[in-house]
């Protein structure tokens, strides 16, 4: 059954709270809902939540469903930024509406298209899907990490994925910024890229933090 948007939002908020703070139950007010609200009744009927005096908590089934919803939300955000080029401050509303349209079959295609991104534009982890675990790299992929890019690959930096501020600063001082055109010059023993007139060398781990929107793929 297709969940209502409000019910899906509640699942997402509960999941994020549980994962980030370890707290399991959220009050109705905190969730901007009420005990007799239709979305709460909907979640009870589907057996996704446990309701008590204190509020709502996700049960095991609910956690799974919620994780999928968060995954769709964060993939939608990536899609907005990487593919549609929508600005971050305009992204939220569009992503929120878009995530509800992404269903199971499409979700894996989008994930593959984006190169199985690990984080959303806010730096929050995107729960892995079946497609990511298989590590499928479709030829349709338009975003790739530089660690996976072959020699000769060209593209513009789409985003930097690192939770580490020091590393992020290092990448940025090397001139690796979103929108900058890079070309892979060498992939072994270190990854070397051409950026403008400069050549930059990074180790494999750092190359894995740089995601580019592919301009063309060599040998295709
Ligand atoms: Zn996000
Ligand atoms: Zn994936």
C-alpha cells in the first residue's frame, strides 16, 4: 500500500532521531501530529509504529520502511543538485515532493545513475540499497567517484564527499571545488588529475571523496 506523504514524513523524522540521538520515542507535538491524526492511524494499521502515552516509536518493520523513505529523500536531494542543478536553498521543497514519487523500481535506477552516492548534499549518510551492495556500475552512470574513473575521464566536480573538515579543506585548497573541470591523467600508483594548468595528485582514499559529473566516458 502506498503511504500518505504525512505518514512518510513521520517515519523519516523518527528514523533520523533514532539513528542520530539513540532516542526512540518522540512526542506527538514534536512530530507535529496527534494521537488521532489520520497519518498516525495509517501507521498503526500498517503496524509500523508503537504508540504509548509518551508518543510514537518505530517498530522493526517501521524502521525498515523508514530507512527506505530516508533513502529516497536523500537520493532525491542528490538528484536535484547533481542532475537538475537546483540550488541547495531551493532544493528542500522540491526534494520533499519528489521523494514521494520515487518508488522502488525507479529508486535503484536513480541511485545507479548517480553512482550510488554515500551522502546527501547536507553530508548525511544515504542508507545503502540493494543496488549499492551489488556495487553495480551501470554504463548509464553519470556521476562517478574519481577513484573509479579511468584514465582519460573528464568531468566537472559534482560534490565532495567527506565528513572530515580537514580533508575537505585540503581538497578545496588544491582547487577541487564543485563545478571545476577535471581530467584523470593517471590512476596508479596515485590518482593524478589535470585541473586547468595544474596537476594534482591524491591517494585512492581521497580520490574516492571526489565525485564528478561525467562529460564523456573513455572507450564509449
Ligand atoms: Zn539532506
Ligand atoms: Zn545504489
